[in-house]
C-alpha cells in the first residue's frame, strides 16, 4: 500500500511541476499595444516634420520671388524717373543755350558796349538761372561782365584765351563746365556759347543749378517714399 500510494502521488505531482516549471521560462515581452503606440507617435512626428519643412520651403521661395519682383519693379520705376528727370534737365539746359546763343549773333564791331550791356541785363531778367554773364571777344579777352551778385565790369581786359571755357567753346561751339558750389550750398555750372562767326566772340554764363535740383527733387522724394 505504501508503494502504491507513493506511485499515485508521484504521477499526480508531475503535471503541477511541469506547469510550475513552465512559468519561469515564459518570454518577457513588451505588450503589443504599447509598441504600436510608440511607432504611431514616431510616424506622426515624422509626417508633421515633413509637412513643416515643405511649408517652410514654400514660404521661403514665395518671399524670395516676391522680393525679386518688388526689387525689379522699383528699379524700373527709378529708371523711368531718372529718364524723365534727365529729359527735363536737358530741356532746361537747351532753353538756356537758346537764350544765350542770340548774344553771340553779331560781331563786336557791329554794336556799342552799352547796347551789349543792355542786352545782357535783359537776358538776366528773362533767364533767372543765369546769375552772371561775361562776353569775350575773338581773342579771348573779357569785354563785359554783368552779374546779379557783383558790380558790372566793362572792358576789364582779363585774358581768358587759354581758359577751357573759351578754347572748348570755340572748338565745339558749346562748353559745359563742371559743377561747383557757391556759399557752400548752391550748385553752379559754367555754360559757354561761341558765335557762328569767329569775330562774334564767346558768351560765358554762370548758371545756378538750384532750379534743376527743384526739377529733380520731386522724383527723389518719390524714390525715397517707394
């Protein structure tokens, strides 16, 4: 009886041992739902990053193209304004040339110095931009000078035969001097016109360019506003 009881107990305890022994060998795995949540979060983050990069790149390209278009538009407007200002300035100078040209129509032997002085004063009244007018004879000597800023001078005899305002005017019929400043504020330019005849001499005018600046200033202000 003891052996039989021992045998029954032995065979009855084997499944339990096997069951108890199987538990330590079960693999310790992370639950599947938790792993899927992590992968989903990674995919979502990657998708959001790709979308953000695409939107940012598109925005940068839009800003760049808008800047280039705006810059080209400003350059075109400024070019048109500069061309318009240049046309007005050119017209302004041509009008002064035309007014100055008739003072060199007659030779010095054809009229008195008083008549020339009267014509010069009339020119200053008609052309406000001319502040001073000097008339040179065919040898380059100053015969008359009338001015808004100084006393008139008659027959000073100053020799300007080697001065560019005389030599260039005789060679090319017109001379445009460089811009210079009086009173450290007002710009001036020398404009000299030679007569069609050699003995008519050269008329030299000092032109106040402030009026030309007044022509260009509205366009400069428009450029700054733009």
